[in-house]
């Protein structure tokens, strides 16, 4: 009897809280939203997030504030969002690292494929192989020769195991069959500062962080990982042209919310994302940085889910062959 009463009470409570969630979602968003970027401020993921968040804010009528939660190759920030309240007020902008870390970390604090709701794809950014300004090599072949000859002292910056720069550096080292010394940062924003200062030698990073520096001649660039050359960096050969075709890779970005976030909130976020990706200012800034906004068809929950699933499957054997894990 007592138990039956308790159960009835619990059911009533659940109904009330469900009702409240649905009611809140209907009026969503009623207050500021936090967009977690799992890397340091000033880096490429942060740049993409701030451009998109600003435009989405206008459409949603509420401010989206970017919070940088860097560390452990993006897994700390992703974990923070996975365990946040699923009410639409905490969301995540992450990239390909969401897929690679699922294999690289054998003890992740969240279940990659089951901890999130999907909002949509944002953009697919090429990587560039760059080095400090006074690196003597003038082309990729020369850089590879230098790296092989100095493998114990050549340093490669990355944003931790699971980051895009980690994946690209790993592809570089496996392509040239030479392990180099890696230096992890909380994001490639701070890594770029050290590259500019000559404290690290090489980095592979998104064009959203390197284009301005390459154009300004403050770093050296050797190749871009896209299949075609970029119009903003016309003189830069593709990795295929430069002799390392295995390094072709695109860094796709997506927006996620914690599992259980009401569909009404996801729909509104997705609608706002689509509008942001058609915003002329966003498109123009993306173009300057060597990338393009995702299409309407890609800026959807289904497209992001399919991308994440296929990319986990694509990178799993590559990572397993490299045999290097984060734990
Ligand atoms: N570009 C970084 C990476 O390697 C992340 C960042 O700092 O935005 O994944």
C-alpha cells in the first residue's frame, strides 16, 4: 500500500516535470544559451563558433555565449555538455575530434553516440601544414627531409589527443614513417602564439586559424589538406600535389546538445543554425578563412548523426593501426 502510494506520487511528479519541460521548450529560448567550445579561445573552433553563435543569437532573440572548456583534445568540453541539463541552454560546437576521440580514448566519460542530440553540421575546414617562419625548408619535400633528419628535436604542436591537429599530425608522422616530438596545448590558438614565437617548429591546423598568418608571411605554409587548392591561398599546393596524398582530410564541425534536450529546442536551434549559415557576414568571413558554410541539407540532425557514425568507422582502423591511445 505504502509502495503503491509512493509510486503514484512519483508518477505525478514525473508528469509535472515533463509538463514543465515541454512548456519551457515551447517558449524556448527564454534566456541566455551557453555554447561550449572544447578548445581555448582565439583558435579555429572558437572562431567558427563565435561567428555562428552571434548570428544564431539574432535569430533566436537570446544571446548565445561561447564558453571555452579546453583540455584533453576536446573531450573535457564534450563531457561537460554530455552531463549538462538537457534543457537547450547548454550546447556544444565540436569538430571531427568527436569521432576520433571515440576510439583514441578507451575510457571516455561519455558515450559518444548516445550522449548527445544532434543539431546539424556547420562547416568543413581544410587543414594546412605550417611551420615557424624561419624554417629553412621551402617545400613539403624539404620539410619532410628536415623532420626525418632531426626527428628527436623537431616539435609538432597540437591541441591534445583527439584534436584535429593531433589527427593531422598523426597522419603526417605516419605518412613519413617518422615519429616526432608532440607538444600539446589546450587549443591551437595558444599553439599558434608559440609557433609565431618560434617555440615550436611545425603544426597542422585549420585554415580558420592559419590563413591570415600565411597571407601575412608570419608563418611558413607547405600544403593544404583539401582535394583542390583554395582561392584564398592560391599558391599553396594540395597535399596530393606536394606528395602526401594520404593526408587529405576535412575538419567537419557540428552542433550538439545533451541527450534528452526537447525536440522543440533542437528544432529551434537547427532553424537558427540554418539561418546563420546563410548570413552573408558569416559566409564572407568563412570565405576569407578558406571555408564555406554547410548546406541546408547538411545543417540537420540526421546529417550530423550520419557524419559522426561514418567518421567513427572511418578513423577507427587508422587509429588502431597507429596504436597510440590517450589512456
Ligand atoms: N584546431 C584545434 C584542433 O586541433 C582546436 C582549436 O584550438 O580550435 O582541434
